[in-house]
C-alpha cells in the first residue's frame, strides 16, 4: 500500500498555533493545530499509516490512534494529502512564476497570508527572483513575520545592485540597530518619488488619513480669531494640509524635499511660494518669520526633535505657533518602527519644546491613519513662543 504524502501543490508555513496550508487550485487556506502539524511533517512519503500511528499516537489524547486515522481521511478528502505516486494532474506542482502570479493576485484581494505562502515557495524554487524577495518582505511585514521580512529584504538588496534607501532604513529597525537621528534625504526622496502618483488617493481613501483636520484642531485655540496670517507649511507634500491652512493665510509658503510631491502641491494653486529643500536647513537659513509654522505628518522621518523644534521656534513671530503631527510611541524618547518611520513619546515633545524655549499649548492623542488594517494613533502638538 502506498504511503501518505503531502500534496506537492500544497504550500505549508509554520505559525504559532501549528501550520497554515494553502491550496492554490481550490484557493483554500487550512489551519493545522500542533497535532495536525506534526502529522503533516511526518507525511513525507517515507512512512506508512502504521508508522504514523506508532510515531504520533503517543502525542494524541490518551494515546489514541483513531484521531490519526480520521485526520488522514479528512486530509485526503480536502486534498492536503495524497497517496505516494498518485498525484493527479489537477494537483501538479506549480512553477515559481505561476506562484508569483498567484501571490500578486492574492495580495491585491487582501489575502496576504496566502500570498506569503506562495512567495515563500516562489523564492524556494527560484532563489534569484529579485521581485519575489521584495514582495515576500512586504507581505511578511504585513502578517507580523519580522524575521522573514528581514531575511527577504536582505536577499533583495543582495540581488539588486542599485540598492534601496527605504529598505536600508527599514532594515535598521528589523535588525534592532541604533536608529539614525533622522531618515536620510535619499530615503525620503525615494519614498515620495514612487508614492507621489497615487499619494492622495492612498492616504485619504485607503488609509483614511486624518492628519490635516486633527492638526487644525490644535491650531485653532492658538490663533483664536486671528486670520490673514503668514503661514509656513514644512514638509507640505501634495498640499493636503495646505488646503486646510489656506483660509487662514494671507501668505502661504510650502517647503518639501520631494520635487514630485511639490508638483502635486503646485497644481492645487493654493501656495504663494513653493521650494524644494530639506526643512531643517531651510528653517535655519531663512530670515523670514511666521505667525504659524505647520508640519503635518512629516516628523515621522525625524527621531530627535530638538534641532527642528529649535529652528522652527526661532522663525516664529511673537504669539506665533508651531503645530505638528507625528506617530505616537510608547518608547522614550522615540523609536524607529518596522515601517522605517519614527514614533515619538509625548514626553520627548515636551522636552524638545522646553529646550527651544517654547510652551506646550496643546498636546493630544488622536487617530492619524490606518496601517495594515490597524488604527495608528498620532500626537498633535501646538507650541507657542
């Protein structure tokens, strides 16, 4: 009698609770508990049913082998197992390119766990598939598999001679290395060169981004009834915050490191002036002063806030306000997250303000955006001179 063996078409991956098994043909995902995971490992085609009973029986409840027989029958019916030498054409093994295509379609449908399994098999079959390593890292992050994400990204960078500044920043976090004080310019420029063409729709529709509205909430108590203000929007991006600030402004300037994002801002026709520059250096070099300096979701690329808060404070007019948003973190003073962005502890905001001689007028926690289906909380601050 032939021996039971895992169907070659089935993709297996260990998880905390056992295994997950994906059947690409039937598009079915099976959860295997620890007992089933043990049996799946033993079904390598070299063992008979009697061998399985003898090996796994002691680990079953009360040493029962009935559960083993039932699992084998059920696994045969579900297509997880087949009898050695009897694999049907319908359950043939897939090529690396076919699995990569499966993964792309699955990810686009939100089935990231099954896309992860397909990509794992893809790189096993084709270790030099550069794009598959990159996508494996991406989906591994989204399903919380940090170690696999790190390995995949490192392999991608080995195969990609041009490098990738964003992944280098992410790998600092995944490796647990000491983070830089801020993300490198080339990292930020790369992110938004690739992101610009669908930035507004992804942020507003997919991620439900609420930064500009919540930033306005902390600004209004600072300016009261004042209008006709000189406003500087640093890290202005495509101008989402500028749209909210324009009704308050007599003069509105936008500064950003990404030329592609500034092109989007220019099309809104709401800024009196737009400049491509690194925002800290721009603040330190300008001679202008402002009633309001706004920085919406830009400080996620800064760790230590001391230098930029100090530079902004020096450019505020009397009774001026520096308002900004960032991701809220629980690690003091800040932490580089696995996304390559920084999350800040509220106490670090207070410390940076005190060091710059500014007062904390508002500091509140509120929804910022979604990330992998989970709410990301933001810190919204207003510092006054």
